């Protein structure tokens, strides 16, 4: 692929991969923490939103 050769020539491009992985990891950990700490009634109410009219 020619695209990879262009990315290899850009200085400091590797930091974008690290930053995107860190953002994903922080978001995943935040959502997991929210789900584990939230009340079961709140989760049940949220799960029923698509069914309510």
C-alpha cells in the first residue's frame, strides 16, 4: 500500500495512535464504571426507552 509509505515519512504520527487508544480506553473504563455503579432501576428504565411511545 502506498498510503503506509506516506505515513512513515510524517514525523510524530505514532502519537495519534497512542492518543486514540487512550481516548478509547478512558471512554470504555468510564462507561464500565457507570454501568457497574448505577442503580438497576436506571438501567431498566434506559433499556425500555425504545419500547415507550
